[in-house]
C-alpha cells in the first residue's frame, strides 16, 4: 500500500481471481464504514476503486495503472448518481 497522490492510494496485490480483489475492496469499504461509526463521524467515509490485471510479459506497469485509473474515475462518476445509504 502506498500513497500515490492527494487522496489516492495504490495497493499492489497478488490475486489469482477478480473475486479475491473484490473481496479485498469489500473489506476496505467495511473497515471505513466501521471507522465512521466507531468514531461517531457526522459523515460516512467512502472509497472509489479502480483495478486491473498487470501482465508484465506484455506491457509496462504504467499501462495497467492507466486502465485502473480510468476505472476509478468511471466509478466516481457513477457513484454521484447512486443514492447513498
């Protein structure tokens, strides 16, 4: 895990299936919600996520990062139209 810039972080994880990544994302989201509740925050912490598979034999890491970033911003746009709660 590392801070990439501003409020963006990168997690590099070895996962063999997308379901493993989705489970990780769910754990992070639950942890943030639990922290919001435990600290009696007047707002709910949330996270937008974009991820992709890096294929080092065919591409550079930056290529994977660009795809993940595109997915992140697509999720951010979609979340603006989703009801919260």
